[in-house]
């Protein structure tokens, strides 16, 4: 078999017993791998209404058919899927690094983790040998420390490890799973799902060869793409990196600032990608098999946080910086390092601190509530103190570690309106009031507020559409991008390489065929993209979500952009959102309630799942 | 015998190496037609995120691996400096591995005899150098390395001097 390993590993954490089943090749062809395969397997292995932090919520780890090859960025990704404790919808998160390729060489396409270990444990996968080992000595350690300790005790430096930190152990809704020190499967709180299973880490060593089906043609394609990786399509990621967005978004007044009180940050030039690169970036490194390399490693050269080293990207810089009104890069970098140390999604962590600051400034949370912290916007020390408390779940940090939705509900007094989330997942660095294609993409995203499910912001930011207008046609734009992004996360290739697929799905279909030996066409791939988005929708319907949940954060719909500038007064009205949703559901072949019709399911070859939506498909 | 300063080997520039492992992948592909770092004759070490470097055979003068082999399975080519293995004699005991200061000679996971870089003699040029996207790998002699080190040391000295002014 080529591309796929052909095996799924089942681990019953209750007993420590494991078994291996053949990969269902019908699933493989239809759902590719990564998040697509992960969600499809999750559906088969769970019951409706399962509690996210109960042993019955399976945590699924998948890689893609290209994993383990030399293909640029495609060799190294992995994805986690489970019901999210943050959203109570389907949760998934992808990370790159080295872990995914190692898992492929160990001979598995997916690992299904069920139950709960009786004591803190970690899973050690050494090709065919799979053991559950004691992790008592790893409790409380950071993902990075856990990685080092495991490599040391198993006696092999090249073992790859994905681990949770204290946030995951303490079941924080914003907990992530980190591999290779700085690379997080960040969103939707899957670190808490892993923690709820008493599973501290997964360590892998794989020794098998990976051989594509059509080696000569494959290597020609690799050569071509290595050249493309050095070209204009990836220039941003190779040079300033995503932090370039700070000044771009700020100029467009689409950078949410101070918990969405503004769309423009007056001190953006102090926290720009340009300054970051000039003063802090020490090295740019790459993931396994990536000829682009994008990972900007920063080091604080002086001051109270001297020596702090971490990876830095736009989203996390924005969340800990402008979103909290903070204009010091050294503090932002320290904040990022703390998020990695405790194993928190740095986007959600920063947005949650911004929320707490807004609560403080509005008198909803007092200095006493905040354990003595004066959490004004812009207070650098408050950011660090709150992150520490969230990581340890101490004092106010215990509530904040639940993420903004739950924290807003628990705090009350109007805090709910200050909680900027969709479906319970914290917003990311795009002001949706003035990016209306993005607003639709965010509203319908199955994992909640996120730019990485669709990338629809590109139409708005690049001026390909009138970004202030909600109009028919945006539904199809979002639909097509969602299909592509679902495929990217299922192959798994890196989103930063998406521009190198000059022929889009045709290039991706060719890659799939050359590696797996299974014929694939761009049309069939698009269908797979639609199928992956549809299975996510079916899961969410089964778990009780619907049109009512395809909505936008309170401020996006109720607080027009106040800043003098090109988009002053911009807001998304309910009428605009309804128009956009109707248009999107129509483009997907879903009812006005957002339910896939029988005809749509049939066309996608998903008839067997129609029982989930039985009785709900009336238009 | 060639003189030491004419003997070439693959050297990685730690300033340029990003730890992407493409050298490992292309090495195992070239030698074994499979992607598998364990079968690569060059290995990447990432000490931390800032310290990345690929390491392979240095083709030492008076190589300790050859001296250590109790079965005379290893010899050094007088012409090129390549470490040559007699597969029939090697029993995978690992004395050469212990003797090598660089970890550049390794036990093959399947054949259970050692393997080491031969500069891709069948391909005409080292494939890791050809494929390295960062141009971090070069074929050098000790003399060239020394020159490079001298030049960068002097440059740094003058840059520092400039800054202090």
C-alpha cells in the first residue's frame, strides 16, 4: 500500500489494551486523512450528546496520505479531533513539526483513544509495540519539559512527542497539545480532552520506509514544488512572517483592539512584524521536509524577560498585544512563552485576558475579584499575572481558564456581551465588522470563530470584494474556500504553502494520485472538501447545533467601529447575517435551517448518514 | 595518498541550517529508495530551536572508525578518503560507532551492518547538497573551512570595532 499505512490503532485507556484494524479505504478516498478522516471516525466512535470531558468522548489522532514523504510541508502534519469542551461542537486542531511523519513511519493512519487511564499515563508507540506508561513524574511539567524527559528516559533523541501542559491536566477549555516545543494543535481545547483521559503525552518512534506509488513522477513534482516554495507564493512566510499582518490589518482598520473596542491600534508600529524581525527574531527554522521554513524564533535580548525564547506569529502577537492594548513586544513574547509553558492556545488565552481587562474597565470585575490585579488595557504586568493564574487555574484564573463564553456566563453582570466568541471559541485577529466575507466564514465555521477554516478574509483584505457589503455570491466564495481549507487540513499540507499549488485542486489531485496510486480528480477532491464540511455539519446537528449557532460575537453586531477612518460605523446587522447565511446554505445544498438535504447527502455519497438529520430536512 | 587538505566532505553551516531534514529524506531516498531518516547517512540535530545542524562523515585523517574495527571491515579509500565497508566482515558490533566523535557512522536498521556517507559516488555529487533548500551544505576541504572561519572571524571583529566607534 502506498500513501496510507492502512492501519488504525485503537487504544482502550481503561484497560491499556490495544488493537489494530485495517483502514476503511472507502473512508480514506472520501475523507482523505487529517481532520476529514478524524471527524468521520469520531462520528462512528461516539454517541450523540457525549460529554466532551467524559471517557466516552474519543480523542482521534490522524495524519494524511502524504505524511512521511519529502513533499514540502506535506510530510509533517498531524490532526487531533474530538468533541470540544469549549464549543460542545466538533473540535479539531492541526499542528506541524516532526510528530506526524514519525507516526506514519510507525505504520498508522489514525489512533483512536477511548476511555480514561486510571492514573496519569503516557502512550509509547514504538512501531508495533504500544504501551501505556506511568506519567506521575511528568505531572505539572510543560509540554517541552515532558518531551525532553520522555526522550531521555526512553533513550532516543529522535523520538517525537506530543504533550499537554498543566492547562490540559487541569481541563482548561483553552488547553492545547504541543509537539516540537513550539508547535501547537491549538484550537478548541483538545488538550483538556487529552487531560480528561489522564493522558499526558503520546511518544512515537517509527522505523518503516515511506514509498510513494509513482516515485519518478513524484520526485519530479517535489523538485518543481521545492522551487515554487522559494518563490513569491511563500515570500511573506519566509521573510517577515505572518507578523507582517500587524501593519497591514491596522492600516485597513481591521485589527480588533482592546477586546473589540477599536479596530485600530495607535501603537501598532511598536509591535509590528518589522520591529519583531529587527529586534527579536534570532532564527527562522523549518518543520520536517519543508523547504520554505517559516518558524520565526524570537529571543528577548534585554530587560525583565531577557532570554525568553519562543515562536511568534501574527495571531498570538495580536491576541497578547493589540487585543489587550499592550504595546511591548518583550511582554507579548513572554506571554507567548507562558502559553506554551502551560499548554494554552495562545490565541484564546490572549483574547480571554483582553476580555478580563474589558470587564475590569467596565467595573464588572473589580481589583478584588482579580486577586489584586489592576487589569487595565495596556497593563503588561497584568497580562503576565493573568496568564500565570489561568495556566495554574488559581484565583480568577480558574474561571478565565474556561474561555470567554463560560467565564462570561459565570461572571454575569453583562460580561456575556464582552465575551467575543463564536460557538464558544474565542475570536481571532480579523475585525469582522469591516470584513463581511470573513464574517460569514467565521459564523458558519464548524469549530467556532476561526480564520483557518476558510481564509475568506483574503477576499476582503485584498480588495477583491467590497468588504463592507453583505451580498449574494459571498456564500459560494466561502463554500469554495472551506472546501479547499478542509482538504489542506486533511492531506495534511501546510496552509502557508497553499499559494504554491498554482493549479489549485488539480495540483492537489495529482499529488494525491502520485503518492497513493489512487486516481483522483479535482472534481472529486472538491466533492471530498464538501463532504468533510458536511460531515462536520452533521456532527454539529447531532450535538444540537443549528442556524442559531451560526452567529457573530455581540460587539460585531452591536458596536459599530468607532475609529475615525475608512470603516467608521461598520457593523454586521442581523439582516446582513441572515442574507449571508441564506446564500451560504443555498450554495451548500442545505435547508434554511442549515441542514443538508437528502439530495445533497446523496450526491456526496453520504446517504448512510441521513438518519442523523431525519425529520429535520424540511425546507 | 591524497593530502589531507584536498580531501572533501559535506559540511553544514549552522547559521543556515534550519533543521528541515530534507537532507535525511533525500539521502535515504537516493541510497534505499524509501523515505526514512534511520537509513540516512546524514542526520540533523536540533539542540534547541536556535541550534540546528546536519552532521555526516568528516573523512578524518587516520580515521578512528577504521582503527577501531576489530574485524578489518573498514578501510579508507586512499584516493578519496571515503570510508569503505566490507559488508561480509562487519558484524555490527558498533566499535566504530563508539570511536567516531561525530556520530557519523551508524548501524543500518535492516542490514545490521554500519553505513556511512560516500558522497553519493554513484550519483556524481552529494544529493543532500543538491537538495538543501537553504544552501547550508557544502563540499569542503579542511583548508576551505579554515579560510571561511578566518574570514568570518575577521569580519566580525571589524563589525564589532565599527559598532564601538
